[in-house]
């Protein structure tokens, strides 16, 4: 896994029944459609609280995303190579 901490241009996500599910995002001029959320976790030891996601994109990449509560920006935090 290559670690990164880069903001995303935009993210589409569903917020339903207390769960967050990213569905698509743009990173480095590319658009990614999320085909599966492989794992999700919440880090409550940080402020702001961070919600992490491992997602599979239609392009085949597995990418880690992070949403920080109260921050209007999502981040890419890792890419599986």
C-alpha cells in the first residue's frame, strides 16, 4: 500500500441509516466509480473523528478514502499497488 494524504476534487456519497458509503470520486483528474466498499472503520481517537473506507473502483484499483467529520473535504489516504 502506498500511503498518501491528498484532497479529492469531489466525492459522491450516500449517508443513510447512520452509515456513509462513497459511490464515486475524482482524484488527479480521473473519475472513479466505486464498485464495492471493502471495509470501513472509524477512528474516534482523533479530532476530528475520521471515517476510513477501503473501496474498489471500476478501474480495478483499491483505494483508501477518509472523511473527517466537520471537514468539507475528503482525502485519499492510500492506494494498493
